[in-house]
C-alpha cells in the first residue's frame, strides 16, 4: 500500500467519523423535537368539541343506569349542543384498568364506573374530580354448584370460590364471608373474570362464584347451580356500593359548563327512571341484549335509592366505607380525602338549572350562564406544560449526550477493529476484542430505548402512573426477586411452559415426520390442522377453561395448542426439503423406513425443526402469560394482570422484564442444544 493510499484512507476514515457524529447529533435533535411535538400540537389545537365519556362494558356499548338512559334518549346532546359540544360515550371491555389508562393518557374526559375503581385510581395518582354518585346498589350474587354440598354460608369453608380480585366483587365476597364469620383464609379463592368464574363453576372447577345478578339464570334453570346470597336483597348499609361520575380534573375545571350539562342530562334520566321503572327495565334489556329477568335481578330496590345522582353525606360516607375496605385489604396504600375529592359546585348548579320540578331551564340560559371559577385557561395550562417539558428536556440532555458518545465510540471501535481484522485475513476467527465490541453493538438499541424512556418520564410527557420511572421499576424488580412473589410466579409459569411445550414438541415432530414422509398422511391431516391453526390462540382459552376447569390442565392445553403448529410446520418443511438424491440413494439400498428417517431425513430436517422449536418457545411464553391473565391465581401473567388491575405499573414493567430475560435465556439454551445436535450445520456456516 502506497503512502498516498494510506493518506486517502485516513482522510476517508476521518470524514466517515465526522459524518457519523453529525448524523447522531441530528438524530438526537430530531428525537427531542419529535418528543416535544405532541405538546406543541396540543397547545396549538383548538379546544375539542367532543366530550368523551367512558364506562365499563360487558361486551355491548350500552351504559347501564342513568348514563345509558341519558345517552339513549338524547338528553346528553340536548344539553351539550347549546354549548357547541357532542357526547361520545364509549364502553371499555377492559373495565377499570382500561378506563384508568385512557384517563391517564387524556383520551377520556369523564367516566361513570364503580366508586371502588374511582378511589383506586385517585389513590394511585390519576387526577380526577368526584362529580356525583349516580347509582347506589348491589348487583352481585354468590352462586354455588348444587353438587358442592354447600347449603349455607358457613359451608363455604374450605371450598373453591371464584371472584374478581381488585374490584367490587372482591369486596362483596369479603362481606359475605364476614356475615358467616369466615375470612379469605377459610376458603380457596380463585381469581377469575365473571364469565370465566361462572363457566368454571359449571364445569366443576370451583364450588362457588361471584356473578353479576342474572348471569346464573340459564345454569339455575338447568338445575346446576343455585343462588346462595343476593346482594340486592341484603342489608343495604353493608352490601350497597356507589357508582360515581368522575371527571378528569384538568378538563372538568376548564369546562364546568360541560360538567353541568352532563349532570342535568343524568338528572333528567333519573326522573324518567323513577317515573317509569318498568320502561327503564325494558329499555335496558333491549339495548344491552340481556333478558328482562337479568335486568330485574339488579333492580329490586327502590329506584330513588338506586339512582341518587347526589353528593349527600350518606353517599360520601358510603365512599369512605369503600375506601376503608381497600385500605384494610391493602388494595391501596395512600388514603384519599373523599370530601376534598368531591366538587359539588357543578352538581348544585345542575340541580338549580334543572329545577326541583324536573323541568329544565332554557338551553340558551345554560349556554350563556356565567360560571365563576379561579382556574387557569387552557392556553395557560398548555404553556405551563410546554415549559415543564422544555425544562425536562434540558435536564435530560446530558443523558442523551452520554448515550450518543457511547454509541459513536462503539460504532467507530467496531469499524476499526473489523477493518484491522480483515487486513490480517482472520475474519473466520474473530479476535476477543471484536467479539466484545460486537456484543456492545447489540446493546445500542436497548440503550436508546432506556434513554427515550428516561426522557419521556423526566419531562412529564408520559404520566408515571402508566409509565413508571426506570428507578422505580429497578427497585420493584429487586424487591420482587428478593422478598416478593416473582420467583414463585416465574417458577410456576416455567413449569407450565415446559409441560405444554414438551407435549407440543413430541406431537409436532411426530405428525410432522409422518406428514412429511407420507403423502397420504399429509392429505389426511392437512385440512383439519389448517382449520385449527387459523383459530387465534386466545379464542381457545374460554373453551379450554370450560372443558378443563380453571386449574393447570387448561393452561397446559393453551400452551400446547400455541406451540404445536410452529413445530409441525417446520418439521414438515424440513422433511420435504431433504435432498431427493439422498432419498433415492436410500431407496436404492432398500433402507427400512426407520433407517431412512434416522440416516437421511432427520439430519436434513433437524435445522428446520430447531427453527420451529425456537418459534414455538417464544409463542409458548405468549400463551402462558395470556392464559394466566384470563383465569389463574398464580404465575407471572397473573401477577402482571393483578398489578395492572391495582394500577401498580412498576410491577407490570418489572414482570415484562423478567419474562424477556427468562425467554432469552431459554432461547440461548435451545440454541446451544441445536449446535450440539447439528455440528455439521455449524461447520457449513
């Protein structure tokens, strides 16, 4: 190499480094601008004319109670339109957790749901305002299997009882047990959604279940279950619980006229329900799709009691009782000042404008009424928010710079080492330094994920309610792995995976070999397997819970079904890709079927089989977590779902990290096994 070539090469190297540094600088600036863009956009946007109201849904988009009547009869738009707004009422099948996430992200302005959930959200840091208690009753029932031998509440001792943890069914069950002088320690509690609990009761997986009144009608008519306790007919001071209308504080303060309009619509709906309760039951049945018997089961009390639409002392005391339950059962850790949380100004104005005789005032009056409130304007809030973000970005800038320097250093070092290695002609056996730098190179993307995470939380762009800080996640992870439940939960999930995965591997390889080597077998099985393969994994969970109950069998079955097809398809592909010349040689030597498989087909198919095994292992993790989220009382998936219900998102993120690490380690073990089993493949590579 001439001196001129050396100089030219050096100049190119310097130019390349400069270009890389410039690129990373531009990338950092662009990322910062991108992160700040939503805030600037929000500041520039005009105030929305759509009022977004959410409620927990059981699958339909009809809100039970006063909100459903107000929407269906057009009362919401009647009072909102003079203000230039329209109502968008949306049901959330994910119930309280999904509603809380939508509130935190600003996708909802108002929510009508259980006071239990409202207190939980407020305690966990969601800034809401209590506007009214809209309903006050109990729609829960405790039903038992007739084959369980349970004849009284005291007979629940030692029995399996399905309930929904972290929600009002848990409070109902605890109070039922207390009535019989029992505690949670006296039963075998099984956490499950209401439908899963009922289906598990029908299949004999549990002895009793908490259900929404009327859900058990079909099973009761078939003589399989009976109602042991009915909350709607029980002592109201013990079992009745409030449903509340809450507003996102930032929105409710800036739009008190909207809050007043919504409350007036609810007051008008209340008047209709009290005047014609049978009409309300019929309307609810038509809109929800539930039989009239189910609706009646939840409306046995006086409608004036059931639909208070107030913030009276009695209703606030009921909220305090709910909070005390959550504190006693460690569902929340910090207490909410209920009276400070409640803001009765909008409700008082709504009552005054609606009139004591139930006749609303003219819409023009509502539109032009002056509302005295010392609150910041939306523009002031946006400017303040933007200033906070800019300040946070400045504080996070050193972290971004350090990450950029590390990235440039790794990239440059890797390029230099590889160039030197190439000039020495030893690329086939990379030096230890190159392997170390290559490993560091793979960590660049995770590094920048952490940087973006830090910037998002430190600037306040994302609420720490739904995206906790890195330090809190690390602290939670350490605590859970040392003194918490993660080790036991992870062990439970791994055992389930190994059981379902092992069955799937044996069955998948067996049927794959048979179908790959036999055209007749391929034709015989292919249609059935293709049809089953199209069914989404999670669609099997409810059926498997019904068939196998809520125990281990249903979860192992889900993992098996999810893992089976990647192994099957890749085994068939490996067998069919076998070199035809080798197959012909085997036939020439008249090798028996077993020897043909062992000496010709298997060596050729093993690399493809291991690809299927790796794919199946990743899918097995998704399957076990999904099944544990739906119906389980243990496992890492259950722990994540439980933490989401209780709004402890640091545990959610810590659980995700544990799953990722465990999955990578298991994949690495499988990779080592693949190298040992296919040494010829490694030499080829």
